[in-house]
């Protein structure tokens, strides 16, 4: 079969790899000048770093299986992560049960309740279906109680989902907690990272894809899928029609709706009701360390930052010529004023807050500043998402969707992008084989 793949992110590349290995004639069309999509990197301190903070969980067996298949297990390093919380003028470590026991923003009994509920109860419970019909807001207010809700969960949900913070299903939060709990060894959380960045993985995957005969066309945005009588005809590339037997659309759903005019109106209407949050990360390459944590949740409604991710408190600074790297991360609704601002403007806006979190911090520590943003970075998961979630098969025959909106109940991530790529390839050709992760 002649198969077109739109999108050279992890999902698109994985689908192309699987299908080409079964002997299909596959081409990948990528709008930007690089592969890797949301997990792609940029050059920094003699190596590459992701535009948005990235790590793997030990439970990410789909991507770990592919990493092994590509013969690059030795490139994936596992580190104990350090987590903290900034709350009302103070920074707290929350890396261990002992830290939690001394976490002053919660009264003593609530510390125990929070630990029990989030690690032992939600971390272990498997039946997530019951969490489809209640929002995280309602569940947490009811079962965690008003103090834990106010201190821990409300800032997280507001930071991640902005105006939709009270609409997100508990199933989404359950999946987040569950994944993190499954990446713990004893009391410590272990996270994975590639030496040289995720770029090393993308390069190995793109090389394998090309070796299997696939052409990857960079800087080739597709803006029209050609259809006839509800069936795929082909693609319009540079104004010229090209025929394809199957098509995998591995970019965001709102782009799909614009690119495929042949979709029925009711499908378009249903899909356009699903919302997305955008993401923005300011990356500071610094001469000095900002904090002691890798991951700090900002639980303070006066500070317009979701979290700080000090990458070099995770991967060693020696990998970055001794520099210290901090991501200032935010999820923002479409149309947020930060999306219209340049990196210096966003930095100037956030500087007083960064100085509130660390009063010693000076702008002069920053040797390089980078700003990255994307409008479709996180699907908003409403109640009963399993009933409205897009399917791989679309109403247009032979056109398949393979993006993060299909990931559920788990939260989207590179592991699930590999999973989606594997699954769509198998739907197109049931003989596609995916070796299981051997541990
Ligand atoms: C802030 C942030 C932090 C994250 N942290 C983690 C993490 O720690 N661990 C983890 O595993 N995951 C993380 N993720 C998620 C992860 O990056 C994504 O889930 C994954 O990369 C999605 O891959 P994808 O291939 O489905 O889509 P994308 O990466 O979105 O790829 C889609 C591709 O399609 C291309 N495209 C768009 N339109 C067109 C067009 N018209 N024609 C051709 N090409 C087009 C785009 O340029 C892009 O390359 C994070 C994401 C964000 C935003």
C-alpha cells in the first residue's frame, strides 16, 4: 500500500516505522524543519535539550520497548527525581514520606491523609471507569477535603487547565497519580532521560524509518487531504495532487479538521467541542542553580507559573558544560496574552515572581533565554471522555487519526505517542508486529 503520514512527531514516526517494516511504501510529511514534534529539542551547551521539560516513567513500556528495538538502551539513564512545592513564600521538598510528614502548609493529620490517598489509594486503585463521571474538582473537594484541595490540587488543576480547571474528569487526575506512583521504587520516584536529549531517540527512530525505505519530507506542511465520496483520494502537496491508499494524520485534531474538508459536519462539530490547552516554556540557561528540586509545583494562586523544572537537578550539569537549566512552565488557554509576547517580555513579566520564589535570583544569572510555545499541547479531558474521544478510524474511509486526543485514560506523553503509532499501524495492517518490552 502507498501510505502517507502527516506529522513527524513520535506517533507519526512510529507508525511509519512499523508500516515500512511490513513492506509498505510510506512517506512522512512534517511541517517544521525537524522531527520529534512536541518532544523535539534545540542546541544548548554543546548538546540538545527539549523545548519542553521531558522525562520517562519506569512504566513507559511502549517507548522503552522501541528504545530497546533501536538498540539504544544504554543511552537511557534513570535518575531519582526530587520534587518540591512552593507555597506562600516557602519552598518545601516533597521527595519522600519524611518530607511529607514535615510539610507545614497541611495540618499533621491531613499530611497523612494526603499521602495515603494519593500514593496508596489512588496510586494503587485500578478501576478508573468510576472516575469518568465525576470531575477532579468535585472528587478532591469531597474526598481529600477543603484544605488539601486548596493547598495541593486546586493550584495544580488551575495551572494545568486554566478556565477548564473544574471541568476535567477525575479519570485524568487518577491516571496522572497512578503513573507517578508506578514510577516509584520504594519511597523514591525514578525517571528516565536520554544522554544527549530525546533528540537522540528521534534521530535513531528517523534513521530506522529511512533505512526501512521511508522518505521524510521536512518543511512540507500538508493543508489539504483530498477525498471523494467519503473516501481518501490523496494529498495536495505544493498545489499538486498525489494519490495515497491510506493516510495517517499524526498532528493535532484541530489541524485535522482544517486539513480535511471532506469530513462530515457532525464529526467536525463533535471534534471541535473538544478543547486544548497551549503550553509555553521559558528556558533559562544559567551560571547558577535556582533551586534544589527537579520538579517544583507552584501552589500559590498569586504566581502565574504552573511549575519550575530544573533540568540540571535531574540530568547532571556536566552534560551541559556545567550550566544550570531551568524551565519555567505554563499551560495557557488559546488567546492568552503570553502567546503574543517575545521571550524578553515574558521573562520581564515573570522575573518578580521568580525572585519571590528565590529572593537571591538575579537576571544576570541568565546567560541564554529561550521561549517555546504550542497551541495544542494538552487535551482537556471532560466527563465521560470515552464516549466522545475520537477513534483511530475517521468518517473518511482510509484516513486514520493518530494523536494525543486518543490517549485515555492515561495522560498524553511520548510513551503513548509510540503506543498510538503502533496501534494505528496495526489497524492499517494487522500483520504489523510489535515486540513486547522485555524489562
Ligand atoms: C510542556 C510539555 C511537557 C511534556 N512533558 C513530557 C514528559 O515529561 N514526558 C513525555 O513522555 N511526554 C511529555 N510531553 C508530551 C509529549 O511531548 C507528547 O505527548 C508527544 O511528543 C506527542 O507526540 P505526537 O507525535 O503525538 O504529536 P506532536 O509531537 O504534536 O507531533 C505532531 C507533528 O505534526 C506536525 N504537523 C502539524 N501540522 C502539520 C501539517 N499540516 N503538515 C505536516 N505536519 C504537521 C508538527 O510540526 C509536529 O511535528 C510534554 C508535552 C508538553 C507540551
